[in-house]
């Protein structure tokens, strides 16, 4: 199999600019000619092995940072945006999208922001949600989408927050550490019958936790409160760096960062990574080890992207019964639809039919990349008779080349081509011609209609 060439022009330019080096000086340190560096920075040539070694030795660069993960995500997001009917006659070829993502990632993100603004405006006009004559007519991303994209493009790994949580956890019992930290700050903790999960009164400095919650949830809420009270300066500095467009987005992000701290303290990076490798990523064993829930463990596995100590690049997603994606992250080339639901052929949708059981799936995306996907129902009881049950399912997976490190890959026919189910991202950008679950035609293909014949679909894709 041919080795994939590595093009990383944008990252080379970014690194040189950050180091305040001229092209001539940078080329000298890398041991290449000035024209050769210029060609690499413009993606006219791939980054050679010699340059990769020089980057590691001369600048201490984690060479995995040169991977095309960001580029692949941008291409996927742009393809989905281009599937909008407004681009029906003007959609650029895939090669152009890849060139833009590699050479001009800032332009690609600006385009995505522009399309998002257009889509939001169109939706608002259609539903008459915005009153005529509103004084502030500036178009912004919804706060929720803005925060979601912030974590998405950070690879769901916030280094400063992760390391602070790891220092806090140390090697002690994390529940005891959180309880002591709060009580030492003069906060009274009680576990009582209450609606919701957590309630904090800043005036009386009292924290209440629900006795209906599971022990992992109670510990998580303790740690979240620790983050809000003891990590204020770090939270605010991170929020300042993110430069959110609205107070609402900043407030949502603050809770998101506190949640991140809680998860990282409950499962400290170094210990959790070592345990995951030792247990071959067995979610149940890891949940028992760290006193966490299955969902918390799966989410944490998707964040192990610390430079120099990366874990397996996983994707993680949570969906509700309607198929709507409520959480998503991917450190792999597999990207989820930014708007709407996931591919109906994916095993995550079948998890609701088998509560309490893990489902395994070998899947292949239209680009030919193969994955192993694990799905499970994680529905949550309301805690009392008559209380509504929140029904969710999660999926965790990675490229099949990492399968030997997963206990869930045992006894699967990894070399059997027919064992891989065809999945996609969303119907409008999926190139498969004969999918029996297709809901709408692919935008980039012509259709053929035959009134005298009818197959699975009422049309044929050229």
C-alpha cells in the first residue's frame, strides 16, 4: 500500500511566523533550500522525512501535529455547507476544497462562518422568529454552535485545563479531595432529595447534591463546583483567549470548561491513558477503576490528544431517540453532520433496541476509510416513579488500524471486506448510489427517472 504524502504548508508557515524566522533562516535550520521550503509552505511539495526529523530535533515539535486532521475536518464541513441548495450550480470540486483547507484554513473557517450566518438568517426569516425592526441586526452564530465549534477545533483537548485538573487530582481519592477543597473554602455540602443535579447558594455558601444521582454523577458535580470556585482565573483566561462573540456563548463555554475540568480530574490524563492501554480500552473496567460512568469514560477517551502523549484518536458521539446529535467530537477523519442527525446505517441508532449491551460494528465511509464502532444505550432514569427517562445512545470508535489495542475488536473479521457496513455523513453529500436508507438525493450527482421502473429509490443516481 502506498504511503500517504504529508502536506502541511499552513502549519509550517504558522510555525515559522510564531518563531519570527524568515524563510531563509527557517530553511537553513531545516537543512533545505529556500525554494524547497517555499514549495512546501505552498503545498507544492510534501514535507519530507528529513524535514520532519529536523522539526522534531531542532524545534522539539510533536510531529503528529503535522497530521491533516484539521484539514480533513475543514473539508468535511465545507462539503456539507456546499450541499446547501444555494450552491447547487456552483459547488467547487473536491480538489478545490482540499486545496483551500490546506493552503488557506482561515479562509475556509471564514466561509463556514458566513454560511452559518446565512443559514441562521434564512431559518429566522422562515419561522418569523426575529421581530421586524430589531435594533441589533448583526448576524452571529448561535451561542451553542459557537461553543461547540470552539471545542471541536481544539480537538476537544484544553491543555491548561487538563493539566490543572491532573495536578488537583494527584494520587488521592478524588471525591475526598473535592470534598476537602470545598469544605476548606467554608462550603457546606449536603446530599438531599431535590430536582436537578446540583444547587449552590453563594450567600450561605452551601452546596446541595441530589440523592437521586449516581455516585459518579455526584463526584462529577463536586468537581465541577471546585472548578467554578478554585479555577476562576484559568477559566477566565481561557475564555478571553477564545474571544466569543456574545455573553451567552461565554457563559455556556465557562460551564463547558468547568465540565472539562471535572472529567479530567475524575480521570487524570497520565493515569487514565496508562489504564486505558493496560485494559485495552475496556469501558466497563475503566469505569470501575475511576468511579465514572460509561459515557464519562467514552467522552474522556476522545480527549486524549496531549502533544507528546497522545492516545488513540477516537470519535465520540451521543444521539437522542430522534437521531439528533447532542454531543460530538472526532479526532479521526470521520466527521459528523454539523446540522441534523447521523447516518441511519450507523449502529448507534440500534443501541436503543438493546439496552445495557454493547454493539460492535465494522464500517466503511465513502472515502474508503474503515472504522470499528462501539455503541451503547446510556438512558438515564429520572430517579423516581413517574419521572421522565432521558434516552440517549453513545458511539465510540476509531480507524480499524488501531483495532488490536481494543478489546472490542477481538473475534471480529477485520480482514473480511464484506464485514464492513457502508456508512456516510449525511445523505446530501454521500456518494453512495444504491443506499436503501437514502432520504434525499446526493447534491453532486445527476438523477435519472424512469416512469416504467421502480427500485428501492424512485430515481437512479448517475
